[in-house]
C-alpha cells in the first residue's frame, strides 16, 4: 500500500495545501531569489507526491496547484515583460521506462502505429537560467527571464553584455523572432570568479547555476558585464515566420544567424536511441565543462508539435530525462579499515543503505585518516573541516557518478555520545605495524606476504584479466584456496594440481570437469608476455602502461631483473639509465629498488620463475607511420578486439589515448562510433576505418 492510499479526504486536502505552499516557496527561492534550499531530487519528489495525490483525489485539486504554475513571480526590482507565448516548463522522465511511455503517449495522441517513423531531437539540459531574446528586423530589442512563465523580468541591458548574444542577427532572419535558451557559466569561469571574489573578501557562489542567475539579475549591468556568462539557444517563442519544418531545421537556422546552439544536439529515431544518447551524455557529464541535469527530448516534426499542443505547464511534445540524484543523506553506522594489496590502510564508511545516483550505497570511501579528521587528504575535504564520528548523519556523493564518498556532516544530528574515530597504528589483519611515512597520506602495513589481506589481494591481482588472466580463478576461489593453505603465494598456483588435484576434484561444487578446466587454464598461463608478468606482480606504481614501457626499454626479463638487482645494490649508472626512460620518475625508481632489495620478495619471484616463462617484450617499430603518434580507438572493432588493437598500436610505437583532442593524430572508428568520432571530425583529426587501420598497421 502506498503512503497516499490510506489518506482520508481531509488528510489529503491538508497535504495538498502544504505541498502547494512548500513548492511555491521553493519556486521563489530557485527562480526569483537564485538561492535554492533543497536539491533538484528533493524538489522533484515534492512535485511527484503532489501529482500522485491530485490523481488519486481529483476533486481536491486546488486553484493554486503547482501543476498549473511555472517558475515564480518576478521581483519588484525589475520592470515586467509579458511573454507573448508562455515560457513553459517540461515534464520529467527518470528511467528508460518513462522514456518509452513518453513515446507511446505521443504515438497514441497522433494515432501513429508502433513502427511508424517518429524522430526526436535530443540535447543536454543546461542547468542555468532560462532567457528570452526578442529580435525585430534582426536587432535585439528585449531580453526577459522566464519569471512565472507568463510574466518575466526585463534584463535587456544585462543580456547585451553576454559575449555570445549578438546585438543583430546575420543572414535572412525573419522580421520578428524570439529566441529562447539558457544562460549559464562554465566550470572554469565559475572557479575563477569565486577565486577572485574570495581573494577580495566578497561573496562566493555555491554553484555555477546560482552564479549565472545572480549575475544576469543584477541591477547594475556593469556587474553583469564583469561576469563570464554564456548562452545556448534551444527554442523559440513569438515569431513572424518559422524557418523550417523540424526542430532541428529551426535550430540550425538560429545557429546560422549568429547564436550558439549546443553542438551535442542529435537526432534519434526511437526510445532506445534516446536512452543510449542519455547514457552517452551522462558518461561525458564531467568533461562537458558546464553543468547539466539531464537531457531534453523533443518531437522533431513541427506539424506534430502543433497537433500535440500543451497541458497545464508543459508541452506534450517534449520531456526532460533527468539524471539520478547524486547526493543523499544517511547515517554512518561504523568505520572499518580495509588493507589493500600494497598494504595501504583505507577507512571505509559503513552506511545505512541509501540510493545515490540510482544505485543503493552502503559503503563509501573515507580516503585516509586526515579525511576522517576533516583536514583533507587525497580526497576533497569534508565541508567545514568537521571530523567524522560513528552515528553522524552524513551526505554521500558518488564522485564521477561512480565512487561513493562522504562529503558533509550534519552536526545538528550528532548523537551526544559520538566519539572521535582513532585510526589504528597496527594492521587489523596481521597485527604488524602500520606506518605512515613522511609525505604519505596513507598508513601501510609492513607485514608484506605474512599479511592475509596483502597476500590474498596479490593473488587476486595476479590472476586478473589484465595480468595472467587465469579463467575460472575468481575472487571466491582465490580466497578459498588461501584459507585452505593450498595457495599462499603466486608460485603455488602452478603446483595446485600436483599437490591438491585429487582433493579439488572430489570437493563439493567442483568435480572432475571444472577442476580439469581450471588446471588447463593455469597451464595455459605458464608462458606470459613481459608486460603482463610484471604488471601481475602487483608492484606499487607499476600499472599496465608502465609495465609495457619498461618491457620496451629492457627487452627481456633477464635484462630487466639484472638491472633492478643492481639498482637495489646502489648502482648509480643503472639508476640514471632507468630515470632516462620517458615516464619514469624518482618515486618509481625508489619503489623498484625497494622491492628488489627485499630478500623475501626475490625468493618469491625465484619460485614463481621456476614455473613461468616470461616472453621478451615486442620491439618497437621505429620510423613507421604510427611511431610517435597518438591514436584513439572508438566504436566496435569487428576484425580484432580493442585490447589487441591497442597492443598492436603500442608495438608500432604509438601512444593510445582514451579521449580525442587537438593533439590526436588518428582516430580509428569501428561500428557505432559516437561522440569521439564527432569530435575528431570537428577538430579535423584523421579518421581511419578499421580496414584502413589494419592495412596501415600491417604494412
């Protein structure tokens, strides 16, 4: 039963009255005062609750229903502008199912069959301030904010100061054309603005949206002129003529007249394509350079838009597919210490489960002991420098929409008996000392292979996909074999069949076939490429790229190991040679010297080499077409895997990058290539098909 199912009429009426008042208050805080008090997700929840109640109790719908209002009343500080065409809001979608439902509603209204062609434009939803620009005979005569959707604020003088809003339109613009769009501030400009304000002892803004809105709504246009505002056009209002038959056609005309339209706008032909675009934009969200809170979909054909019309505060032909909330509030139940494969002690917040960004989170990283104390560390410091305590009410964010972290503490909710967390100076796994070296943010266990956490993590790392890649040897198997004492170090993997084969074959859950498959997978990895073997050892600071780089520099394992032993013995000539390799610094050199100076590590390595043949590194092809070039792969490759193509490119002397920039030399585009291909084309980067790539690589 939902929370609204059991309400009486009186209770529902009281709830609707409270919601109307509360939503109106937050509308004013956001649209008029540029000082929102709650998150977008909390606001959306208020509106969703109101809609659900109105649907269940239609006879109780109020005259001041939030569903009939857009924005907020204008401030008395500005003269008012009556919008000739209302500046409506948009309905929201939050999941793929909502997008499919939107498509179905449009088709039902237009009496279109499920397979009839129906295209939509899709573009990022800028988190800024809506602005209307009225041009007459090509000249800007009026600029107004959205206000309540029907009456806005006259900010013409301020809008004239925005660099990419033209005073006059170029080309054959209609006699009258009202452009609508969003004023925003880029991340870089926002950071610079706040830095200047802080240095001068002035007000700093909470986020780019507030900064943009506050800047546009200044009574002194000189202040607006000093703020780095920008404008994206996304639509139109009152016009004498519409230059096109589709949404895309008109926006391209607007762009041709000198206004900026979003280059990320795309045309999609199905709900699945819309959802795929949404996922692509969400993945790019951190690199766009400006804030967005979702994606807007609009029916492309204008005749369909006219037929669909509007309902209350929103058009039927458009919807905003919002991103999931990124921040949520919960309780810190405990702090646990995890020990990594390099011995680092990482504190982990054990949280009361909460949904953040569409994912249920119960753990979050706390980085290190300084972070818990509120003084920073290698992560963003907790706001206000507040120390964390078990029982605290905290805010959790998914950094980059991936890694949960605690970012704030609500001191008003702190229990009276909350105690400061004392970071351990011994390893919780083996009892060895946990030492924090000078200049280091983390403590590290000195127990090495006697530490269960480090030993198990080292084994898991060695069998992982990018290292030895032993099929069938997953996390559970590694932990079980270690607990049984069958596999205590990597070399034991290669004697597992000889020492414990019969026992494993008779073990419940295994059997003859699965055990035989595992032993075959292990045997298949008795010969390993140099880079995989070195990376698999789990040496600190030696990732896949570094392992491949060292392989290319030394050629064979024998040469590399001899050099590292000499390095550990203090051979300065060897150290100088190592530091001369592009990408090798003092930290890595010191780490390698430390590893090969430890007798126990060298002995482990000797036992492992008794079972594994390390192949020589593939020599770099010098003077070839890819030598010294930067290559990016995008889309689906059909003749080879992405990993194999990358390895091939690196063997030809290329640097393989993950993103396209002006420094990129080649982009290899497979099937269904997306944003990287578009960016390459825009930058004039040479684009190769997979056939082109294979032909050039083999030449």
